[in-house]
């Protein structure tokens, strides 16, 4: 960023440009960042234009010109008096029909919900692919028109964005956050009931920032942008991609994960409520990788790794014929 802003010293600038000449990957990343910043600035300038006021001026001139033209035609050919209204009416109806049809297509949206315990794969209109994690919702226009590539996410998703340097791909998240890219791969965890929103970059470059602003954080591969909704604070750190994106391939990877993180991910994957009974449990940490294991098998492995006891409470039918949610109660194992 300092190089693009012109804040490096002449010596540092010369050294950085030497590195650019030696690394094609570094040059591509710098070009992508420069492109994102340039278009963000252009977008900000466009928002300052008073479109409505300028359109009123132009439409007024068009209206006067049309009135003058119609009047001249009327004088030249009086026979058109009978047929002209019919032609104008027919043309207007056809135009309105096409316009209404276009508008209906423009606002038509698709909402995809990945039910608890499943992972859904979605092919977007521009060729991009999205993997949607358990209990997540993705909303997007059925047809991306005029290069507007925008989707909304609640939950977790892995994006493989089709490359398009002219048309930015935006993911709108809770808390007025927007993740922008032009062709890359990244993971977003933004469940509504979670205070944290996490964006992890796998390949390429992405920008993360608030809506209607040009101040965004640029991520590099293996970096994670973490936003705390309650505190309105953002941080960036380096993470393990296998832990963050393993779910896409059906894996659950834990590296020194505390019990709160473990029960959160198990709850979403298996659609169960997990209750911890005992403050001591919150201090336990685990490192493990699960692929095809069932919930009872995972709980059994956790019991073998720490002095805990897991008990599954199966759903029960209530008086209104509905069933309660399956529960798991975890307690500290006592020596008897």
C-alpha cells in the first residue's frame, strides 16, 4: 500500500520495483490491488454526481425536441392525424411491456438455504461457484445484468469467483460489510448469531470494508479479516487454511481449539444443541481432524482425550406432536 500511495523512499521504491521484476506473482497481486483501489475511487466519485438533477435537464430538452418534431410532421402530413395516435399508442404499449418484463427479470432474486447438516454447491450466473455450509443462506439476482455481480450471505460460504477485471464481485454481509473481488477464492463465516464475521483469503486478492466507503482492508492469501459486530473493531491475522476451509471438503479440522469453538462447529454440522456443565470444560483444548465420523464417534474420541462425559438426549415428542431438538450434555468426569 505504501508503494501505491507513493510513500516509499527512492531507495525503497527502487528495491521494491526490483522485486516486482523478479516475481510475476507479486506483480499480479500489486496490479490487482491497484485495480481495486482505482475502481473504488471511481465508484466514490460516481456517487457524488447528482444523477436526478442532470437527468431532469436532459429529459426536458428531449421533450421540447420531440414536441417540435411532432408539430412539423403534423403540418407536413395532415393525413397522419388519424394513424399517428394509434402508432404512438402501440409503440408505447410495446415499450412498456418490454420495460416491465426487463424490470421484473432485473429484480427477480434467488434464495438458497443449506439445511442444517448439509453442504450445498451453487453455480452463479457469471460462472462463479459457491459452497454453502450448514444453516446458511445465499441471495442473488437470477441474472447478473450490466456486470452487477452482487450476492448477500448469512452464514458460511466458500467462494470461487470467476475472473472478470471489468466487473467487481461483491458479497454483502451483516453489519454493512462488503467483500469485493474480481476473480479469486475466499471463505466467509458470517452467521447472524455469531458476534464475529471472518473473511479468509485462499487465492488472489480481496478487499473488505463497510458499504459506501472507500476505506477497505486488502488481504493476502492465508490472511483472515475478523470483524467484531458489538465492538465495531476489525483485526487481521494469519491462519491455517485447512482449519478454516476444510468443511468444504467434508472435514472438521481443529488445532488447539477450545471447547466453545468445538461445540459451535459440532452443533452446526449435526444440528444439535450442546450444553456444557462445568466451568472447567471451557479450558480444554483439542487438536484433531474428523472426516466421516458420526456424532457419537466424535464424542467418544473427545471422551478418550479428556476427563469428560458426553450424554446424548434424543428428541422427544411434545403434546402438539412436534419434536424437540436432539441435545448433547457434556460434563466433567468424576472419579468414583
